[in-house]
C-alpha cells in the first residue's frame, strides 16, 4: 500500500485539515473517561504545529443526527482535553463547512463533529468539495474509520490539493502491510471469539495466507465439532461445521495447520463462582462447557508462537475475564510478549487482554481500528486508504 505520508511533506504556511478519530467515551456529565484516541492523534497535530502549519482538526463523536448538534454530540469536551494535552488553547469552530473562520500558522482549531454535517455519511460530493476547499493539505489520521466511505474519510481525499496519511494512519498501514503482505515466516494468526459466523470471511482469507491458524473460544468449539469431538453444552455453531472443515482442508492442502485443543478447561456454567476442571478433550461430558484451553494445549500454542516470524492476533482463546478461565489466554499473551516475531494485535477483547496481562510494551503494533482492522484481515479494500493510494502521484 503506497500512500503519501505527512512527515514527507513541507507544511509550513499551509492550511492543513486533519481527520482524526477523537470518538472518546464520556460519562453522563460529559466528562471524558478514557482519552487514548486523543493521545494517539497528538503526533500528527504536533508535527503540523511545529512546522508552522495552520491546523484544522475534526472527528466524529457518537452517532448524531445529521443537520443538528445536540448536547451529546459536541466536541467541546474534546477541545478542552486536546488543549490540555497540547498545552495551548484549542478553539471549537461550529458551522465550519462554508469557511469564514481564521486559522493562523502555528494555531490549531477543532471543527465541530463532522457527522453532524448533512451528507457526511453518504460521502456527498458537494460537501466533500467544500471541505477540500478549506485546506492545502488533507491528512487522514483516523484508521478506525478507514473502512467507511464518508465525506471526511474518502470524498475530501479526492478533491483536496494534496492528500496524505497522518502519522498514526501511516503506522497502521506499515504494520498491516508488514504482517500480511510481506510477512516473515512462519506467519501465525490467532482468531478467537464466540462465533465462526462473525469471523468466517476472516478465517477463509487467512487460511490462504498463514502457516498456522490458531482458533479460540466458541470458534474453536465449532472446529472441534468438525473434527468429530464432543463439546457438551459449549457455545458453538453446528450449522457451520462444514465451513470449519473446509478451512481445515484448505490449510492441510497447503501444508499448513489448524492446531486444535488436546485438553480443555470446562465448567457447568459461566460465572465467577464456577468450578473449573482441566480434562483431556476426549473426556468432555454431555453437560460440560468448554471455557478455556488446557495447559497442554496452551504450551503447544506457546511453542508455535515462539517459533513464529510474524503473529497476527485477534481474540482470546477463553473466557479470560474470569480468572479460572484466563490461563490459556494469559500463557498465549506471555508467549507473544516473549517472541522475537513481529506481532500485530487488534480488536476490543484483544486490547482488553493485552491490558489485563500488561504486555502492551511487548507487542510489535497495537491497532487502534477495530472494524477497519477486521476488514483488512478479511482482505477487503478499505475506502479511505484506497482514496489515499489514488492520490500518491499527484
């Protein structure tokens, strides 16, 4: 994926429009409860300020009704927090699409919630052209929205004088390309989660590329069913057994493998009080629920990870939120942390596991884009990145 990058451009004296992802959680009083996305946007903003650009930043927040800015939709709290982090005032500009506001070199303003503008979600061309006219350089730094073709993520990139990837977006593109387009082998993918159906296209796409496909959670249970094992009352999708078998056959034909659990941790319910039993997979009873992989399986998976050249991780292998069912995911996380392989991780549950087991510093790259990360794994073209690729020679 070839795109122009912000750090390659001379932005001095230029008007720069940055589409960031500042969609942060807030409490009922409007206080920001977690500001990771704001912090992640700082390098691009600071780069532009340090290099004498006049900086305009916008983002979506929540799911507003187009045409109105309700009290829950405003970026006002984000402007305050952004100002605190940048150590300078950040003015919030409303009704900005038609222009009429001033931004001086070395100044940054925040443009009100872009999804409040009519035509944003439908990638309206007239809206995109008006926004493009506001700037000399358009910067997309919102990888989390790269799978959506909207006016501030796609349309404006077509019409702005220059369109490039921000520092965060550029890092995402580089990491994903390194992991899936030119990986060091063996390439190991870990896909966990409750349902095969929600990740079927990802599994099929990865089955063509990876050397080992580790499956976990309810997904692994469906694969166990496909291999003829009993799973008791475990979460699974019997209707997708043929699909699971086809993926295993596809891998086998390539000399690759889907390593399935040889032992598991079971209980009769999913609760903090449930008693966990470690048993061989052949001994799963009629009323057992498989809630984690057993220690032998965890050791086997850790060995695969230790020998990997590249690791792509999306999803835990057990109900890691409960301590008695966290062992498999914890051991796997530790193996990833100690591996010399390049690792990339993404998805909400994965990020929660990384935080729980304190391995963030030891993961090669942590993707900030949930939906975009998954669609990239599926092999889909991400509209926002495609728009930047189309402008690389301009």
